[in-house]
């Protein structure tokens, strides 16, 4: 972690609760909460509703802790990128050591809480996930290899598996499939963003694939991953995890994802040069040539939500019926 000079504002009362919330990466944390909840609901074992709620809260807290630790270590990078320079630490609203302590305390509380509410297997995997994101991805991979997102994507893929284990205490093929969907979704999702924000990453010295291998190679990789993702996304239909609704959603949304990835493949996204590809502070601000990548990035979020929402609708309905008929515990 590079040392950055930031003014202490905690003592002057300038830090607000929303700054600490921002440290937890609420957008990412919302995805963690949602996918973990779906994993818990889709699991074949029904948890006590109160313990289930506490478990999901603990997983959310763990996801937030990982985000805080990531922002603490990456404060020097964030200060150089237009998209992230206003985050609490580089903007000087929160000191680095305060964020570090906040993240570590959250991590401990999250793991202990999940162990008490669910089981130690789930708690152990949550602890490993926090470690994986904060240490293996953030500290070891992100700044040193173009495969950072491919390997590091595992951290974001663990939450539904943790939810599943919280309910069952075991791992089976369906839990692995939920992991695989997010694992394969992560590279094309982030590489689409990296195509039109490549200048930002290059300036900060982050070896994202477009910076290291070029825009054309990145566009090819996005397409290959989109095809692999579509195959795995259909797997729940054959294992019984997903029903007719899920199958329909998976087919329609996967075909659209593939179509958008081919549109990126045949575009000139990421070829505008570092200055053009730096973009603005807005996440979706792009030049004309990068719109295909921006559109894929935006749709990818909807894609993942749709798949897991379909599973939630199918299994949530079954859970509701079971509760009404006294089948729950």
C-alpha cells in the first residue's frame, strides 16, 4: 500500500455515518446480500427464520468488512482514478488506520455471528472469503497480474455458497453451480468496465487486461466467458435447482448477454487511447466508441440479478407454502 497524505478529519467532525457506509461498498454488498440470501433460500434444508436473518446479516457484514479493507489498502490507487478519488480515504474524510480498525472489527463480528447463528463451516468460509478478497485479491493479485479479476472473482462468488452452507452445513453440486455462475460472470462484467476506463487503470498502475493485453484481446475474452457463462447458467435446469421460470429467464438473458458480447467483440471499445478511455467520474460516462462495452457492463448487472431473482421466486414460493402448511422448523 502506497502512503498517501490525507488530512485527519475525524477529529474535526467532518466524517459522517455515510462515509463509513461508503467504505463498505454498498453496491457490492447489496449483491453479496442478495446472492447469499438466494443460496440460503434455495438450499434443501429450511432454517429457522430468525437464524436465517441473522446469518444473512452476518454475511452482509462480512462483505462490508472486505470492502472496507479493500478501500484501506487501495487508497493510493483510488486517489489517482477519477472514478474513485472522492472515496472517503483519498478524499481525506476518514484516516486509513481508522478504516483498517473498522474493517477488522466488522470481520470478526461477522464471522463469530455467523458461527453462532448457523454453523462453523459457513463461518469458516466467510472468514476465508474476507481473507481472499482483502489479501489474495487486493494485496497480491490486483497490482501484479492481469488475471486479477479471474482469480479474485472467486471472492464474489462465495456468498451464495456460504448461504447454502449456513442452511445445510454441507456443499453439493448446486452450491458449486451457484458459485460457478458468479465466478464466470465476474470477468466479462469487470472487463467491460475496464475497456472504457482503461486509462484510469493505466494511470493507477493496475494491470487490468485491456492495459496489459490490449482492447482486442479483452473483447475476445469477454465473448469466450459469455459463452461459458451461458452453459453454466443453464445447469440448474438439469440438476433440479431451477424450474421452468428459471430456465426461461436463463435462456433469454443468456442469449442477450451473448449478443451484447458479440457486439463488443466487433466494436472498437477500448481503442480510443488512454486519455479517451479514462472516462469521467461517472460510472457510465463513455465516448461513442465505447458504448458497446458500457451497455454490456450495465446489462451484466441486470443479468445476474435476473438469474438469482428467478431462483428466489421459485424457491421462495415453495418456502412460503411450506411455512403455511407447517412444514418449516
